[in-house]
C-alpha cells in the first residue's frame, strides 16, 4: 500500500485521519470530530441500541426484541435518496477497493458495548463489495436494515423458546461466555454465517463513500452499527446451537 494513500476507511465514532481517496491525494477526515454534532435523537438511538445489545449478550430475549425495534427506528433516520445519489456520483473503482479498518470497527463495537475481540477478521472482497454497492444504489440502506431487524426478531424467538425450555436465561448466559465454535451440527446458522460478510460489505461501501462525501458520515455510523448488531445476533445463533449440542444431543 502506498504510504501516502490510505486504503482503509474509518467507521462510525472514529479518531483517524488520512483516509485516502484511493489513487488520488490522501486527505484528512476525522469522522469522530464530525459526528459530534449528531442530533440528540441519534445519540439516544445509539444508547438504546447499546442497552439492547447488552441484554442480548446477557442471554435475554427481550434485548433482542429491543435491538430489532431500535434498528428499525435507526433505519427511519437514513436519507436513502441522498445515499443513492452520492453513490452514483462516486468513483466506483474507489468504493470497490476500499478496505474496512478492523481496529476502527472494533472501536465502534466497543462504543456499543460489544467485546471487540469477538468480531471476526476480514479482508477485501471486491466481488462482494460490488454486489453491496449495486444493492445500495438500487434500494438504499434502510430496507437492508429492516431485513436485519427481522433476523434479530427471529433470534429473539429462538431465545424465548430456549428460555421456556431451560427455565430462564441462565443456560444461554453460560453458552454465550464460551468461544464461538467454528462448526456446528445442531440447528442451522449456515445462512447467517454467509450473511455476516454481506452486512460487512454494505458497511464497507457506505463508509468508503463517507470518506469522499462527508454528508454520509452518519450513514457510515448507522451501517457499522447494523453490522455490529447483526454479528451479535449471529453469535447468539451459534450459542443456541452450541447449547443444543451440549444439552440436547
């Protein structure tokens, strides 16, 4: 990577500089500084999401229900027309070669109360990012967020069933403290495992555009929070499957 041009983009509540214009002159863009003017509504939404994710990680189904509701509210704040318009104007090559900065994504997770060490490593996926870009141009971000909320609601249903069977959230709390297994045989999280990359690519493209168009900085924060939420729900899915393997098979 050229030392004068950063190919990594900054995510959400960040403190970085030198976000590169990929093949052009690098420029200074501190998304953290520019997000300090976020409205009280947006700050409250993120606080509610943090609270919900905390409950989810504690094995509480009501936390997942809350997270799904908050993501839907968050989706309503997205200006899809603006996002779609700016994505059409952006240098497509630039967006497809941007790479998510894992350290900064970890900071976003930490801000939302999620253990950053649980986030998986990731690498550049140009094909996946191209599909994500086309989807964002066609649909915008909010429909995708609502589909994530639907998935989180589905996880809440599975958590509720487990609570009824085990007499509470304690059993799932124990499972959630264990490392996430690489392979599971009980239940099915395979489709969700594939979708983790899709959600990340949506965030990557949105944040790459925000590095060029500061008007999209909040959209970058929204997309990143959506990824953290989805991955948290995916972790719950794996924990439920692991619990099933340990206790029901």
